[in-house]
């Protein structure tokens, strides 16, 4: 049986540098997310949090954090939260995202992901919305997203 993502993270957190190693492993598995250099700060069933620093590589022509970098942070933490919340018999893929840009984003940002409900085991596919709010250092919301996660049963392999 494969080891769960949450189990891997919990094991790594026991070691110095383990949190950073986990972040690097996430970036290795999904290289596009590595471009924003996220830091996963909280990850448990039904809740996830991550941060992203304001760096030149994520800056737009206005000197603020680029809108797509915000979308990347939102999708990353929504996906990780979904992954650790699902029953092992289910899988997920993002199906859509609606976003609101609330304020110019600068500085270190903090994203929080919360599913609209807890994922359940099911025989048919269903949509699970994940709400993400990204806040700046003053705790002001700068971005809000609702990500539609498409939850489906895992294919069973013949014995």
C-alpha cells in the first residue's frame, strides 16, 4: 500500500530541515509549483496553509506579486489539502477556479485552504469546492479563490 503524503510530511518534520525538504519534494513532483517557492506551514485533513515570499521572479510590471503566482499558491495548497483529506479509494483533479483579486499583493503572503465540506468515499464522481484566502503581512485579504476539485473513485486493478 502506498505511503500517504501526510505520513511522509509528518516523518520529515521530525528532522532538522525536514519541512524544507518536504517543500522541495512537492516542487519535484509538480515542478511548476516550485517556481513560487512555497512553504507548507500547516497540512492536515480539512485544512492547509502555505506561504510565499515576494521575490523578483514572481513580480509583475507594477512591482506587486503577479496574479498567476497567487493562483499557483492557491492551487498548490488546495491540492495538498484535498490530497490529505481524501479517503484512499478516491482521487482528485482541479476542474476550475474562480478568483477575486482584492488588493495589490506585496510582501510575504499566507494562504489558507478549507474544503467546503469533508471529502467522502463515493461510487460516483462529485465536485468538491475548496476555498482559499491569501492574506498579506497585515492580515488583509489580497486574493480569494474557489477551486472546484473533481473527486472520483480510484480505478481498481484486477487481482
